[in-house]
C-alpha cells in the first residue's frame, strides 16, 4: 500500500501532466435536427468564445488551448489570423487544433474530397491547404480533419474511386504541412451519411494517415463507434502502431450523442486512460486530449467546467492503477485479483486529492462552485441576452 506522501506525489505528477483542449463550438447554441434550445449566455462571436475559454482555463488551470473550426471561427480565413492573435493575448488561451469545414457548403452534397467532380474536389483540397496555412500562422500544431463524405444508397457511388481521391487529397495536404505540424484523420461510422462513410473506422483512418505521410495520425472521437466496439482495444492498437494522434472526448448512450464526458459510461474513459498511462509519459506530448461536445440542454459554461473536472478525476483514477503488480497478476492469469486491482482504482474517490492539487496550484478547489460564485454566467447572460431574441430556431 503506498504511503500518503507517495500517493500525493503520484497524483500531483499525473494531474500536472493533464491538459485538455476545449472546442469553440461547445460555447455556441447547437441542437439536433429537431431544433435548438437557445441559451442567452451562449457565445456567438469569436471574442465571446475566447472569453468563455479564458474563464474555464482560469477556473481549472488545464485548458490553455481552444479548438477552432475554420468557417465558424475564421470566416475570412487568413485575414482573421490577427484577430485571433489579439484575442489570445486578451483572454490568456491560444488557438489549438484547426478544424476544416467540409460539411456545410451546398456543393458538398455528394462529397468534398471524395466528390466525383474533380472541380469540387479541387476546391475542397484548397480549403484543406488554407487550413494548414492558418494553423501555421497561428502556430497551431494540429490540423484536425473530420469528413462527412459518404452516400445514402447502395450502388450510387464508387467506394473504390473515392478511396483513391481521398489518398491523393490527404497526400497533397500532408505536403503542405511544416515540419512541426500534424494532420489528424478522424473517423466516424455514419451520420450524416447513412449507407457508407468514406472514413468509417480506425483501419481506414490508419491507412489514410500512413499513405498521407509521417506527420499524419488517427484521431479517436469516443462517440464515433458502434455500441459493441471495444474502444480501448482500438487505442491500444493505435499506440502499438504509433498512429494515435489524439482524442475527441464526449459520451453517448446510443450514437454520436456528444454528451458530456463520463456522464453515461465513466468506466469507458477510465479504461482508455489506462492504456495511455501504460504507454508512459513519453506519449503524452504525442496524444492530444480534446473535448468535442454539443451542450444542447446543459448550461454551456457549467457543462464545460464539469467536463474538464470529470476528465481530471478519471485521468487520476487511471493513474492510481498499480500497473506493476497488475502485470504480474495478468501474466499469472489471476483474473479476479487482477480485476479487483484494476477496478479498485476506479472506485477510489480521488476528489480530495484533486482539491489538494488545486489548492497547491493556486486554483479554486471546486471549479464549478467557483464558476457559480463568480457571477460570470449571470454577467454574460445579461450582456448577450438581447442578441438572442432575433435568432430563428426552426429546422424545416
Ligand atoms: C463530427 C465531429 C467532428 C467535428 C464536429 C463538430 O461528428 O465529431 O469532430 O468537426 O463533430
Ligand atoms: Mn469529433
């Protein structure tokens, strides 16, 4: 059994190594295809998104970067780089991963990088290369690609041709990267396409990353799996073949529900974090932790702070797994003893240790309570409320 001080040292080391990127779109009004429930406090400008991100970082100390979606956050492309720079200085968070938008233009009806029209594919590749340039100008390492491309009916598209177009597009994007940049390739089994999706699983993503070039990696969005899939096994494989670039963390009960991390299956995230801890500290710089959620009902600031705290708790629980004796029990096939050791860490209430670490780092012991006490949400609700009235919400 570890001594009190040894436990605290281990915990502080683990928490010092945990950082998670927050998505600008997590602060905006989002919904489902059946509509949006508007929140007066929601962010609708890039400045408001940086303001909210700055507040989350002030309260938690572990969210120094903000993921940006190009057409949502830099509608004028490169021209908006200086604006982002000044917002970084004002709010104390920097631009993180740059996410191209290849899903909202009418011309992408039959695909973007995989569209049968060479002309449309060219425009999509141009957007990818613009995104790489924006990332370079902002000093962002990762260009994070999610592609909605696919089809809705059998026989309506050539799956093989689309693979070739995709390989070509990602090779050309990779050529545009500077030596310190990376291309992250996110997979998703379905939605918005409901027959085939061009990048549907980790194998397809891994192949495309390999053929694109040495600076390409796979991005694992925890919501992008069939319910029966073993996500931590996929993570173990991607670590083994050195292709794991990062995560989009969220939770789900059914499909890509984008619910808050750990709200439905916290043990899932614990099992994923265990595979990361097993790979030692050297992978930490290589594996980007990012949140990708849409807060349709919860208050967006509260949901974001709650998510970061849940991430810290589950990261610390997984750090407490005594990995050496566990390896011995696994090799000896001591199933129950191994499981009890593994599960035992998950059942640990790590919140006292987390409060100690926050106190030691000059951070609020309870960020959610500190958010409530700060009056921040009331202030932005008053400031932003008036704008909301004008917003139309209907889908059809
Ligand atoms: C697609 C996705 C992708 C983002 C979007 C907001 O489902 O996970 O990562 O671009 O959500
Ligand atoms: Mn995602």
